[in-house]
C-alpha cells in the first residue's frame, strides 16, 4: 500500500514538473510586405500588433492592424489580419508543420478590386521561406519570419513578421532532479516516522 502511494506521489510530481515547462510566449509584432506583380513592386503593406506562441499546441498566432497601399492604383485600405502558423517548438527552434489553419485571414475595408479582403475574409495561404525558424526566447529577443504568399488577385506577397519577445520564459525544472528531490524527501519522512514509532515502543 505504501509503495502504491509513493508511486502515485512521484507520478504527480513528474506531471507538475513537465507542466511547469509548458509556456505561452507573447511578442510585440511588426509587419512589412512587398507586393509584387511580374517581379515589380506595386505596393506595400505595413502593420503592428501582437503574437503568441504556444509551445504545447505548437500554434503561432499573429494579430496586427495593417495599412495596405497599392501605389500603382492609388488604392489604400486599413484592416486587421490574423496569421496562423502550425508547428512544433523544440528548444528555441520552431519547425513549421503545414496544417489546415495555416495562412491568414483579414477583416476590414478592402481596396479597389478587393485584392486583400474583398468583404469575404478570404484565407491567404503562405509559406515560411526558412524552416525551422529559430526563435529568440529571451526577454526582448527579436525573431524575424520571412514568408511568401499569393494575394487573391494573383500578386506575390513577400512579408516579414518581426517578433520581439515580451515574456520571460518560466525556469525549466529538470524532471529527474525534481523526482530525486521528492524521493529523497519521502525517504526522510519515512525515516522520521520509523524513529518515532521505535521511540514510542521503547517508552
């Protein structure tokens, strides 16, 4: 019975130690896009916002308020864009794993021709140009993600998302060390209880 209780207690500590390593990192985000048609730049897209990276689900979410300027047509638009990127975080590297929610969706007033939002909030698939992506997870660390995608009008859009970490990661607790400390504590308690019983018997 005692051994079962001990195993349950150690299992609980291992679970707590592993969950302590899980984290959601938050970032300030800036966006810059160059919009190309036939290899020539025809406009830009700039924005700023925030981002989160969940190292458990492996989902990177970037939400930004953007300003689209299609210079050749004199067309502008302001809109909110949400970018989703699925992957896995190992150490400080984020490996992109294509998922059904990859890409970006936007909400706002579309420019002439609706080549960004068009009133229907289309998803614009894109691909990171570097994979895996190395994240700087230190406070204030900067990570730049370059992507390429295609707008609904067929234009090629190259975008750089610059993320500045605003969250200090929780300290990593090595699981073996935590189990060792907990186990030695149990042994100490067991020894104390044994000595008390022995003292009671001799008394």
